């Protein structure tokens, strides 16, 4: 079945009217370009990503950390072009799910949607855990009472606080994009402002040898800036490069939340794509500036305040806040990490709820999830279910084993590469008949998406190979199998998706026969 994509002059939101693509009843025009970009930045959570991965990345690639940030940016940028082109043709909140169905058919599309949903549930639970830890850490700092900070070590208190934060984030997302946007402007602005202060003070400490911290010797491990830090080909081994790249890709994940709000964005065909590119430029700039400044101040070694010190690498800002910014301003860094995790926790509900909404609208999931709140114009039931699933997942994983919880985070990279690469390939295949139309079409609809998809697919399979080793991740493994938990969790979640898909097919055969959302390619573009 062919598709006609008609774009009248001045049309605000032009999409595919044929081929089964449907409206969802979401609140149209509630988000502009800046609001969409802010949502993308917030979902990525730059301050949270930096505090949790700066040290790990330095431990893998040493002083080439900034180069790895650039290397991770490349496949994401290439995939972002694919998202932009697909969104122009089909501004549908189902994004990856809808687009891969149109390109490859219902089963591959369903699995792509599953990958997005599972990845989001995993990261939501982790964000809630980080926000909880920083809540009690900040409370201890403000009150100067270590006993209050130690409450985070009480498993029941930690879980109760975590579930409360999830409930608050769910409630804000439930109330719609207007409420979401207002909260995000404040939280993202705070994050970027505190990062700018940290960068400035870290560079100042690096150039003055730690002036203002007399007698501490805290900055003896600092390094002079070198342009060689920006050379990814200087990484010592391919294994180190791949490990660092996997971490870097995780640091950019979430920018596609800009696209998930496309049906609620002013100018839905073009604005979300532009917003995603703005968000990614802000992110890569923030990561490079922070990584370079931190490396100049404390170096990338494994001793003292060095970024790769195993005792502090999992939470770099907790170690650097006081030495770099002082006791008072250092509290701001704790506030920024808490704000980053809390903001991302709230906006990360956007893509999962809207993907579930789309899947239900097209009868790929039960019809009850297709309900949109009549007042707030949000996928209310899908949002609440996502919140409940996140809380249940985190509670069970925390009670079962901290190691299992850690390994689910490592498995997250597999899910990210899985659905991003599928979406990139879907772009090239969907537009395959247009690639000879112009040089622009060839590169932005074909070459760039395929390159991005191949890069992410390579990381996916390399991670699978590495994860087979029982020492990968937390080092936990299934007794008797000799296979790492990360491999078992990653493959197990995809296998679970296949089982759920088969069960869904029995209940909703029409979708899987291609009768609801049809596989098609564009054949005509009319611009008046």
C-alpha cells in the first residue's frame, strides 16, 4: 500500500494521513521549540550522567575521556538525523515503534517498542535510586548530621523514599506537558548553571595549583590541557575504546524524548527534530567542558581525587564538590545532582507512556492503555502503569540483590543500541525510493542513518560478546552456566519481549496481520 504525504504551505502539523496512522487525542500545541529541547536535555540528565560515568570512563580510556565523549556523540547525531527525517513524514508519538512498523512490519516494530519501554523502565528505577541517595546525602550536608545521611543505607527507608519520588514524578507527568515544562525549565536551568560554576572553579584550581585549599595537596594530580585528549585513535586498546564508547552512548541516551512529544509540539513535523539537535549540542558541550575541566583539576589517575579512583569513580561529584567548590557552593553540586535525577525521572515517563499509548492505539497492546485524560490530555493510564512498574521493578531488584540491580544498568546499553539501531535502519529502508532524489536525501535519509545504525549495532554485539564473561558488570553470574548476569538479563529481557509479543498476537491478530498500521513507503510529496 502506498502512502501520500501532503504538506500544505503553512501547515502546523502535517503527517501521514494514510497507512493507518492515527491521532491519539493528546494536547496539541502545548510545547514549543525551547520547551521540547529542555525536555530532551532533562531526560538525559547531564549532571547525573557526569557524576556516575566520568570516573568509569576515565578508568577505561584515561586522558582520552573527552575524545570518547565526542566518539559517543557521533552515532547519536547520525541516528538523530534518522529521527528527524522520520518525524517529518510521520509525527507520531509512538516514534521508534510506529516508524519501524511502517518500514519493517508489525513484529520488528513491536520488538523495537518493547526495547524502548524496557530500557526506560530500567533507567527510571535507577534515576529514582540516585535521586533518593542524593536526597539523604543533601539532607545530611545541610544539617551537618551524618546520621541523617546514613538513613540512605537503611533499605526500608531508601525504598520508601524512592517510591515517594516515583509517585511525585508520575503525578507531575500525569498532569500534562504544561506542568512538565514549567518544572523542567527550573531544574534544567539549575543544572547547567551549577555545571558552569563547577567548570570555572575547576579550571581556576587547575591553573592556580589549588589556591584556596591551602595545605591539602588536593590538586597535585591535575594535568595541563593537551589537544591529544581529543584524539580517539590514541586509546590504548579496542576493548578499552568499546567499553568507553558504551558508557558515552549511555550518557547521551534520552534525547529522543523530544520526538515523543511530537503530537503535542507546535510545528510537530519540524520542531521536535530541531529540538533534538539543540539538546545534543548542549549535551556534548557540557560533557566536554566538564570532562576537560575535571581532568585539568584532578587528573584521570586512580589515586587521591583522580577521576579513576575506584573509591570515588561511581560518584565523582560527591568527592569533588568540597575540594573544587568549597563547603558552601559544594552543596549546590549536590542539589544539582538531585535536581538532575529528579528532573529526568519526571520527563523519562514521557517516551514510555506515549509509546505504550501508541502501541495500544494501534491494537498492539490492550485497548485500556489508549485512554487519554479528558482534562490533562495525557496518556493517564499508561503513565500510572509505567510508574507502578518502575516502583515494583526497583523494589524487587533492591530486595533481591544490589548486584542484580547493578547488572540491569549494564544491560540498559543493550536495549538502547537495540532500538536506536533498528530505528536508524528503518529510516533508510522507509525512504529507500527517495535516496536518488537529491544529495540531501541520500545522506540524511540513507547514508547517515545507516552509519549510525551500524555503529550502534556493533556496540550491541560487542557488548553481548563481552557480557558473556562472568566478570562483566558486577561480576555476578548464574551458577553452573558460567555466563555473566548482564548477558542473561539483556538476552532474557529480549526473549521475554518475544513471549509477550506472541501472547499479544493471539489477542490482537489484526495488528500482526498488518491491517491496523500498514507497512508502506512514501511515494509522493506535494509542497504547495
